[in-house]
């Protein structure tokens, strides 16, 4: 995964309001959550909510679908997994390289 793409996702999640929105969307599961329900739950003004959702969509973290007059947000779980994997994949990889070998002393 491209570092710039991961950095953009993490940047967007670095804002407290966007993180709360994203958490609500992730909690909603694969069916998504109506934008109005997010607004009600988080008490964020509509214009502010729209701005933050747009940022999350731009980063590829959520997608939107319209059903009649209701707009739903759904988490892009593949993107979430890519971000998590990027951070986890090389966990402790340098530990083995930097480990100082223990000296063994022979008992006499």
C-alpha cells in the first residue's frame, strides 16, 4: 500500500469529529448508517457533518449510497484493513536484527 494513501487516511482520522463519525459508521456494520442518524447521535451541525463526511469519502474510508431521500454512509472495511495491516505487518521486524546475542558462559 502506498504510504501517501495511508497517510491521508490517518490524517482524516486524526480529527476528533471525523474519528467519531467514522466510529459510528464502522459500528453500523455493512448496512451503513443514515447521515441524519449520525447527525442526531453526534449533535454535529449539518454543514459541518457534510464537510467531515466528504473528507472521509475522499480518503476512501467510507462510501455513500442514496435510498430514496436518505443518504447512507458505509465503512470501506477493506481500506480500514489496509491501514491496520500497514501498521501491523512489520511489527517487531527489526527486533531480531537489533537483538544483542547473549553470551553464554561455560560452567567449570
